[in-house]
C-alpha cells in the first residue's frame, strides 16, 4: 500500500521539485520543517496540509491522503481541446497586435478566477461557464464583423 508521504513526494516531483526544501523556498506558505517531516513520513499529513499541497502541486487532497481523485499531472479528457482553443485565440490576439504579455496576463487571470470559483464556490461553476461561453460568442461575432469590415468572406 502506498503511503500518503510517498504520494506527496510524487506530487512534489511531478511539479518539478526534487526536495521538500526546494518546494518550501518556492512557496512561502510551506514550512520547510513540516514538509520535510511529511515527506519523510515522520509526521501525518493533515487534511488542511493535504489541501494546501494539492493546490500547489496540481492534484487533489484525496489523492495525497488516500490515492483517490486527481493524480498530479492528470488532465481531464477535454483538456487537450481547450488547450488548442486557448493557443489559437492567443496566437490570433498576438497577430492582431495585442501585446503577448497582456494576453498571458489575461489568460492567467481567467484561470485563477475559475480556480477560485471551483475551490470556494463550486455551485457557481455553471455560471462561470455561461460567462465564458458568452465571451467566446462575443469574440466570434467580433471576428466575423472584423472580417466583413475588411471585405473578407466568412
């Protein structure tokens, strides 16, 4: 049976950290002695600590504690399609003259907002999805309008 400390170490490694000290230096809200004790198995991982590690290392607290839920690095099946759409939209924005840093910052803001909604108000995810769908539709309409203004056919 794989123990929580082994899964924590795997999650940490999946996020690109070789040692607990390295992770603690990167994330100021991790106490270096605590994470070392957790990884070494000298101290049980609390639910609160597992939730913190899960957010930082890209998995779920349930996976760290019990091996259930989303493992580090796992992506939902539709993620690839969304990533392609985001890449395409970002590329179009940059080609049209938008500063690439602005595009990246906007995408990070959207991701952070969705993450906060999912963590703190999961019941509001359908509302967030509706907002994103409306924004996508407005963007599509704007692109069609721009093409028509430029004499292109759609």
